[in-house]
C-alpha cells in the first residue's frame, strides 16, 4: 500500500480559488498521514490531534502561495513537522527537568524510614529508566510517578 499523499494539481488549484469542497478532499486524504507523522514526533495523541488541526488551518491560509508544480506532500510534511518541533520546544520550556529530582524528593519524603528507603529506590529506578527517554517522555513519566506516590498533591482545590 502506497502511503504517499497524492493530490492532483486540479484539486489544489480549486483550493487556491477558495473551493471548500476541494479542500475537504485534501483534508480527508491527508489527515491520517499528518496525524501519524505528528504522533511519531510528539508521542502524545492529543498534541498530535491539535497539530493536525493547526496544520490544515495553515494549509488553507497559505494555499495561495503553494506551487502546484511541486510535491504537495513535501509542503504538507514541512508544515506539520515545523509545528511539531515548535510544540516540542515550547514543552521543553514548560517542563524544567533539573528540578524534577528535588520535586520527587519533596513528595517522596516520609517520616517512616522503611518508606523513605522504598521511595529512594523508586526514584533511582525512575531516574535510570528516564535516561533513555526524550525530554517530553521524561516529563510525562516523572509526572506519572508523582501521581502514583502522592496523588493528593495533584488534586484541584
């Protein structure tokens, strides 16, 4: 099965003239590919869905500047990839990893010495496993760990 997006130049020209039905065809034919690409880059289904929507919004807004003589899939991939990379950069700013260990220690501390030893072992395991993950995956894993050891800290008041 060929996974390459094939959109004929007539459909693109119709889109450039503002034909919403033609654009709907483009979205229907390409959204799975954009979602798949976004999911692979972001490793987050909701973020990937958001990128799909934003990608097609940008395509609609910029379709007048697209050259139908060039591969549409390349243009589409470029838009989606840049949006994903922008989200990864933004997530990096929102999830400062150097403080994670301090936060884990604060939530994992307990007066019971057995519990403290257990939490220290858990933190070492989490830290070891997190080394092989991307920044976004590491942030998610550490947050999940905190939810398990101290769920009360994440309750909305």
